[in-house]
């Protein structure tokens, strides 16, 4: 049957059959092997993640406990905290010749399950005395975090003198308890 076909045509037919056989081998043998290998690699990566899961869960729990402990330090009853702040500032003002000029009501804002309470007050006096008050609030009493301090000179029109004032922003972060 193939005797009357030339060698050139036989070579072309052989090349076509070789390509056809390569495609069949790929579809039925190599493709399944490649798919199995990629699935094996994915499963291996997931196994590594799963084997590291207990340590990463433990690490995340420790970070959560650390954050909650930091929040717990400031998780004080709001009215009680404001009263303590007023008491501390008025006693300091009385003892150090500083004037409490303004103490408005605390502002509260809610973000997710956190309640941010901001107390701001204005005191006037000498720079060292004002700086010591900020130091006492920030380092010794821990009634909140000092968010900002704004120093400004104001002219007193009755005495016609310049007075240094300090507006202090003190923040507390409170975690709202989840009802589970």
C-alpha cells in the first residue's frame, strides 16, 4: 500500500502522524500529570499554612490580649475619669499659681466597637508650670493619652498683660462590651 508513495510524502505523513501522536500523548498522559503536579503543589502550600496555623493563631491571640490590655488601662467609667481629671487639674492649679480658664464637656465619638472620649481644657500660667502639668498628666497619673497641647499667648485686657495659655487635649479609648 505504501509502495507507490514517494519518500518525501512518507516523511511528511510521518511528521503529521508524529504531531498527532504527540497531541494524543499530551491529552491523555502529560496533561493529567501536569494537573496532578499543580494540585500537589497547591495542597503542599495549604498544608504548610495549616501546620503553621496554631502558632499564628496563638500569636494573633497574644497581640489581641496586648491590645485589650492597653485598652483596659483606659477603660474607666467616663464620669469618674472626668471627675478625677478636674480634681487633678484644679489641685495643680491651686498649688502652682496656674489658672484654669476653660473646661468644656468631654466629646465622645464612636468608631466600630471603640468609644473615643476627648477632654480638652485650657490653663494659663508660666511655661514651666504648664509643662509640668502636661508631664504629670502624661507620665504620672495616666488619666488618658495626651493627644495634643497647644500653647498660645493671650492678652488680658483688664491687666494689659500677655498670658501664656495651654490647651490640652486628653483622649481615652474605651472598648464597648459585646453582648454575646
